[in-house]
C-alpha cells in the first residue's frame, strides 16, 4: 500500500506543479513534456545498471508501444479538452480505469468482492458527476481518450503478467521512446518555443517517472482490479483537497457530494 500512496503523491505533485505553470499564461505543452521525458529517461538510464540484464523482445516492443500511447494520450487529452471541455475530458480519462480492471478480471483471473465492486461503481459515479453532458460536442474524441487512457493504464498490469520482470528497462523504454516521439513531433511541426519551457519539464521528470515506478511496485502486492480504482479515486480526493486548501477554491454542494462519494469509495475498496 505504501508504493500506491507514493504513486498517488507523485501524481498529485505533478498536477499541482502544472497548476503553478499554467498560471503563467498560455504555454506550449510539447516542450514541457520533452523536458519531462528527457529527465525521466535519463533517470531511468542510471537505474539500468542496478538491475539484472535479462529482458525479452516483448519487453522492448511493448515498452516502445507504451511510450507511444503515453504521448498519444496527452495529445488526445488536449484535443478532447478543446472539443468537449475540461470536466467531461477528465471524467472520461478517470472512468477509463474500467479498461484495466476488465482486463485483470477476464485475462488474469483476478476477482472482486461485492464491497470492492460497490466501491468501483461509486468511484465511476463520482467521476461522472464532474462531467457535463451538455459540453459533449465530439463523441469521437471522448471515445479515443477513453480507449487510449485505458490502454495506457492497463500497460502496467500487462507487463507485470507477460514481461520478463525487468521493470527498470520497461520504464526506461516508455520514457525514452516518448522523448523521441515528442522530439520528432516538435521537429516535424517546426514548433518554436522558449527554453524555459524545457526547464519546466525538467522539474516534472522525476515525479513523473516515479509515479510509474511506484505503481508497478504496488501491483506486486495489490490486485490490479483494486489498485487502479484506488489510484484514480485517491488522486481525485487529494486533488480536490489541493484545490480547497492550496488554491483556495470555493467548494459547491456538488463538490462536497463528490468528495463524500469518493471517500466512501475508498473505504469500500479497502475492505
């Protein structure tokens, strides 16, 4: 459970850092993510010498594919926000936790208690409260975000079950390939940006890498069908707390209802 908590804290730290950066005005996000992936892959390269060298062709191919999905998830997320608004996009991305849960239940023989199932349903209901159906303008972007987010999340469990176990190599491949894909995107589009955007990304690299590392470690002791909803719900609970206590956001009655549902969901998931 400690590793899951650390993964959640890294994710919330990233969200709050982006909030700080976002207040500086309009930003070009690709350079920020370029710096992010560079530091994450560099950190991963140093860790490779500390682990066994055993790996398989599946590790390499799946790591490169997952890196592409990580970048595609960000790109589709940005497009979906422009087409359908923030709340609906965030709701779709969080509800995508259903995908890795279904994969774990069907293909990897995991199971859920009725209490756990009730916790997942409450979590999905809470996420749907954040979404405004009236904002839906393009269902294809919502569907694409749901599928790509779901696969990106499920990749951790798939590697746990089918990979060689060389997690350091897998994490390195994810972020190094995402760095290359991002760099190619910038070069192809001839995007111009200020160097400071790269430095913003450098600050994101370490927590971004360790959010993945910690979650992979958490899957060693927590079934995926429980770990994924726990991660998603915990991130949203702490993000709401950040909004209220750090950013002084005034909570509405709907916000309090959302928080109550999420906390109840957490309780049921831990039973």
